[in-house]
């Protein structure tokens, strides 16, 4: 489709504005990086304190109420509405995460290797910020603050695009963030809220200015972002997490893990979507079915499971490998650990997988062979979370294998530089028959 001259002019003006904003953001990020550990921690605590103020909370909650009302009136899917809600408990958790980040050791400028190549010739590998991040995320407004906190701790500026359904809440939160930045003498554009798709499109063209895009959403959405930009994209995509109930599983424990994994936050990407059970784990299955039923979970089961529990709803092939994001779980019988591993390899999303068993050998095999960012033994899949890992928060849970994997905290937002300090040494002086390198780690 061809565009008119007016449309082309409008697009160019928008692109120019976004480019100028991005350059200003990058400059502000440089100031963040130079603040030093203590002042970055002060900034994080100041944001936490601001978000604990009653007046600020009242403003944020009022904005969130508007977003929720609009979302419900427009028929937004229930899982998205669940993620959209921001209450005192969620905001308390966000503030605790900011305090946790502030108290963590600072990784910017940290030497991860120090090696003496020769007398007076010392090499260091030193961590440093990526620079400017672009983060496109779903309807959770609390994620905005978590992302900003991680960006500040790692000395990065950030361009943020939340879901349209959370616009009013995101605006209110960004205003608080801007106030904290300005009070610290930092350009408020160190954290910029983007509001339109055309702005995101313009950001995706800023290769060489924006260092990394974090895309949080469906697998299709992540692939679309990756195909639209030359900027490296870290994907936070679907979470199809399994709980495998092994033949040696304790029934009571398996039931508790299934309920926790499914019901504590069914819309989360780390919620358990499929329960696999061994043919010899009938008692554990029975305990899981009873507990899930009492918790109000809809169970969709294969024929083998329904033979034991006829009242369960029949599952379709599409239910396996699907992220329900609701109180629904798929259940399937497997013929031992080999079958379970095959099923997970075919239907999992490489997010988080768990085994319930008292058999240490089976557990170790599962931990060694499952290809996922997180693999758990006798623990709920819901533990896959930056806050629970002690990372303070996360910009996302990466199912990629390069750069960062699993919950991405501060270290996933850093790169490194090689620093070499010498005294006039020349490469021509080294080699066979010449001076030898010392290569002594300091």
C-alpha cells in the first residue's frame, strides 16, 4: 500500500522526534552509569519511598481503576485484566524489590577477570551498561517500575512501551519516576514512556542507538518484533510449564505443587499449564485431581486419565503446549520418564519445567536432560521469578540461550569491556624465540 506525501511527512517527523528522544535518553543513561553505586542506590530507594506515599498511591490506584473499567467494557480477556490490576499488595512487592536492588552489590565497573600478561601489562574484563534499552511489555503496570529499577541499577536508560490497556496507570507511574529523576538532577528522559505503535516502529529502526530490545508477549509477538528490527531482541514469550509427577512422587507433595503452580497466579508465565503423571503414580494423580478440583481448577484430561477420573473434561491435542493463563490445566499420562521428556521437548516453551519425585536418580536425570531456562525438583514452577531468585526484579524471563536466560536481572543488562594497561609494550616483542607471555591471573 502506498502512502501519501502527508503521511510520509508525518512519519518522518515522528521518526525524527523519537530519534531525538532516544539520543537524549542515551545521554541521560550515561549520567546514570557515572553516578556511582551509592547514588544509584539512593535513587532506587527514593523511588520506593515515593511509591509508598499515600497521595501517590491514591493517584496511581485511581488511574488503574480507569484502566480496569475500560478493559472490562472493551471485553479484554480475563487473564489480561488480572495482570492489569495494581493493588497495594502488588505495589508493596514492587517497593520491596526496589529496596532489594538498592541493597545488592553493584555490578557496574566490576572486574570479572584480571590477568597479568607480562610485567607492567595488566588486562581486565570490566562489566558496563548496555546503554539504551527498549522494552515492550504486556498489561502488567507493576512491570514498568521493576524494569526501570533494573535499568537504573545497571546504569541504563530505557524506552518503555506498555500495553494500551494500562496507559493511564503507566502514565501515573512514569510521572512519579520522572519526579524522582529530576530531583536527583537527571534528565527525566532516562525513562521514557512510549504510547503509540508508530513510536515503537520508529524505535525498532534505531540500530546503533538502542542496544537491545526486550519483547514481552506471545511467541508470535516476539517473532514479529525480531523480524522488524536489526537490534538484538531478547524474547520473553509464552510460558508453557509442566509438572511431571513421577512414579516415586509423594502424593501430598505433588498435590500441593500442582495447586500452587496453577492457582497462585494463573495468568503468570510461570504458572503450571500441564500435569504429566506416570502410569505408576495413580495415587499421586488422585491427590492432584482432588486438590485441583477443590481449588476450582478446570481439568482437561487425556483418555488414560479420564479412564481413572471419568468426570474430567476431555482434552484436545490443542490443550497440550497451550498457555491457558487461567484456572485451567491439561493432564496427560506418560509411560515413564522417557515419555515425559519427549512430551516436554515437543510441547514445552523452554521456560520452566518441574518434577515431583523422591527418586534422586530420576530427579537428577530430569534436571540434566530437560532443555529449559529453569528446571526444578520438588518445587513449584511459580518460583521462576526474578524477585524470588533475589534479583530484585526482572525485565523478563528469557527463553533464549544467548546473553541471558531465565529471569533477567541486573547482570543480563550488562556487557563488558577489555581494559589493558601497559608501559609501552609492543606485540612484535612476543612470540616464538622472543619474550613469553606470563598469563597470570591476579
